[in-house]
C-alpha cells in the first residue's frame, strides 16, 4: 500500500504548518504504520508507541492526525480496498467477450498480487473485523465501489442475479485471506507435525465462480 519511508528523522520532527506539510506528515505516519505492521505480521501487536518510534515522531504528534490505532488501521484497509476494487473494475471492463470463470479468477488474483503488502492486507482485515465501529465505517466507504463492481459483473455475466457479483468478490477475498492464514499455520508447524497440504487459491476461485455461473436456473 505504501512505499518504504525515505523521510529523514530531522524532517519528521520539523513543524508542519502548511496544508501540504500536514498531508505529507499524515502520509509519513501511514507509511510507517504499513511498515510496522509488515514487520510485526499482525495488526494486533501494532501500537502507537512503536509507530511513533518508527516514524521518528512524538506519540502526541501521531494523535494530532489519528484519534486511535483503529483509525490508522481503518485508513490503511480502505486504501488497500480502493486499490483492489479500482484495479478489478478496470481489468474486468476491458476483458474481451466471452468472459470465462478462469478469466475472472485470474483478474481477482492479479488484484491481490498487485499489492506488495497483500499479506499485510490480511492482517488489517482481521484487525478491523474485531472492531464493530471500524467495520461499519469500512462497509459504508466500500459499498459504492462494490456496487459498481457488482453491476459490471452482472453485465459481463448475465446469469448472475443482483448482488451476486458482490458475493463472488466477498467470497473470493475471504478465500484468499484464508489461504494466507493457512500458509502462516504451515510456517508455524514443527517438523514432527503433519502440516496442512498445499492450497492453490486460483483453483478455488475458479470453482467458486463456476458455482454461480453454471447452477441450474
């Protein structure tokens, strides 16, 4: 979601008075938060103290821009979701007809792969899912673009009913996030413990989409 921070410590402590300086400071905090979560591997272990240290800022300065840890996580999640959704809408719009389940699965996979921090997206999603207020804000923000994506999918796949394009996207993302969780579990297994088998999310996506497209009408 964010490129690694290149801001020097003395620049981070400089006073931000102008609107563009405040925006730069805000982006610095978000970049540092993304880096911190990536290094920790979990939004649950993320703290304002560790973020402030990484950003080279006082803890109080962070609170001038974000009211809480949840507000930072939510902003990062919304940013990632905006990128995923916009890339999907663009990619699906230009697919030549007829569009197959494999075509759609490929584009959904690509929308995740475009994020270098896609594993971080999993951490963010799980963190927000534990916060009802954050979940409501995320839902409110994401719905317009998801409804647009749903309409586009129903245009490309006329056999879909209203809302089913959105269901495909939700289930596809859940499948991908579950794949990350399985991979993390496998990494934690001891040598003497039989780990879960290798899972290919692309195969699961194709079967999921085909279940909608080829069901009895």
